[in-house]
């Protein structure tokens, strides 16, 4: 009988180097809000999304690609960019057929690390596109790393809960032995029916609530409202 | 009203650098088995315990201090050392009045990092001495870092559960806002009544079970059977 591929969860980008990911697909998870917004833009017809780490790169890449540029700090659009990081800013009526260049802190950092460590494949995931992510992972039959983007490398619960939600759906297809996956699955099982209440206790919810982003965050934890698979190749995210 | 001191939980030594610990007491947690064994030795009358990171240091320090030397790899006593890392090896009849030099991997590394980052104070904790740890932390009224030693920097559940157990007891005395503390407290609340069953699902239990160390591990998760406070100063752990 063929051994099932492995699945590991890493709780911070700062721990990715502990794993050999050359034979793994890495799922970049940044629920609040990068990978939710990426799902929104691609689901609503964006041609591609280009994640970049610096504001300067965002501006110059935006010009080169004649693209929409996006980035926020402290709840405000960054000077020199056009839009923010909210999924609500990218309805089909606006983003269809366009390229989005987006600068985020945590999510982009993890994509870069996964690229540097030569992951076999990189996709992004959040609750709005959870089914697309799970279907892809099961179909690929390769090892999986569920990579939580965390917050400045500090553990966060929203990414962990998403990892747990994925594990719950696909655990039968993988060999799962790490404590972080066990914990993530248990935390999700504990809160799957009160996610919207429990999430209000997390540090990131409180941080973003100060900028009145509650509706954004509710969207980010809603399953399957942006059924799309963002596949990362050569610096670009496109519908897989 | 005076602000309560803060309490944070770090899930891996690899994340300690994210925190300014110069005003904090760091609790080194290595439930399986370093900080459990340290509690056993000091509770049973060892004069001091000297944790060192290498086997060579263990041997030379053992000679200098005329001490008992201890260290294991893969369930066997390391060549050149006298004893293993099991708490059961240090009953009062053997260890009273003696110095123990012990080499461990995960726990020692975290002690070293906390020292390098100039923690205000360092103590060690595990279930056997949980009350002594909690009483000390409440009495000190200083900021606290609950530092999980993890396994080769990878998240583990036994250390997290201990952090959660501490948080449950002393949460009213601290300001606790980080998601890792929230998670640890929830995982402990979920399993405090079936700890001995749940712990069998963890990676470390499975790893050490291969060396028939189940009785050791049961001891390590038993509360308050070694009521002692191991206080670390200038490289030495002594009864506080």
C-alpha cells in the first residue's frame, strides 16, 4: 500500500526553516487579510495578483504592469498606493480583467521564504476559498505544509483555525503526526460552531477593530464565498 | 490603579527573540523531561543542578564540581556520563546533598537564549512543581514569559499544556493578550480532565514510548509531586 503524503502545520514563518519543503506544497495562510483579499480579487476576475514586500516595489511594479496598487498600514491606504487591503475593495465591477499589485507584511514574507526554500508548489488559502484549497491538495497527492503567516512572526489564532479547518476536511488523505496540526484541528473543532464569536477574542481582531474592519474580518472567516485556487508561479498569483 | 504585569507564551525557543524580555521572568518549560527531572532532583535535596548544552561540558563540569553527570540520547545514557534524564533516577536516597550536571537539548537551549537576552529572572517549571512556579510568579508581580522548549524548535503540546495550566491558575494577576496564551489556556481547559489520555496522542509521547518511558512521562504530567522552585542564577539552578 502506498504511504500517504505527509501534512505539517507551521505556526510562524520563523519556523519554516525547520522543514525540508522541497517536496511539499506550501499553503500560505494569512486570513486577516492578505490571502482572503487575494481570493476575492482572483475570484472576481483579476487577471493576476502580484504580492510584493515593499511599498517602493509596489509603486514601481504597479507602473510597469499598469496595475491597481494596494497596501495599508494602520488601517489607512499607504501614500503612493491607490487601494487598501480590504477584500471589499475588489468586487467584480472593479477588478475584473485587471492586475493587482499588493504589499502586505506577513503573507508576503512567508511566500518569499517558501520560494527561497524551493517549495514544490505554493498556493494561498483562507476561509473564503477553503474548498478550492482542499480539493487541490487532495488531488495533488503531495506532501503539504500549512503555513500560518502569523503576525510579525508571532503565533496567531485565525491562521491556526484555518489550518485546523483544512485538516478536518482532508485528514484522511494524509499522514499527520505533528503536534501543531493536532492542536490546530482541536482548536477548530472546539470553535467551528462559534467561530464568529470566538474570533473576537483574538489579538488581530482587536487590533483591526480599532480601524473598524469588523465586516472585513467577518468576510475573511466565511467559508467558500470566493471559490478560487490562487496558484503562485514566478512571483505571480493566478487562478489555478 | 496599577496596571497588571503582562504574561506572554512563546511556543518555541525560535520565537523568543521577538520579545523584549529584559523586564520579564522567563519560565523554562520542558515537560518531557528536563524541567521535570530538575524539579525531582532539587525537591529530593540536590544542592544544585547545572544544565549544560554539550556532552563535553557535562563531563568536564562533572569532574570540576565532583558531581553526578546525566544525559541521554535515544533513550540511552550517553557514553562518558553516569545517569539518564529520567526523574526516577533521582530519589532522595541518591541525590540528596549532591550536585547534578545535566545535558539536555531543548531546555538548555532556551535557558541559554533567555540568558543571552538578559531576562530579569529565569526559573524552570513543569507539572510536578506547578504550584511553586505559580506562587512565585504571583508574588514577584513582574512580567512573565512562559517559554516552551518545544522539540528542536518545533511546537509541542506537553509544554503548551503546562503553559495553559499556569495561565488558568494565575490569569487574574496578569494582563494576557497574546493568542498563544489564549490557545494554551483553551487546550488545557479542554484536556485537564483527560490529560493522561490526551497526552498519548502527542508526538513526544510516541517518540519516548519507543524507549519504554511511559511511567516517566506519567510522572512528568502529575501536578505538585515535587513542590520546589528551581531558580537559575549564574549558570546554576538552586531551590528558590
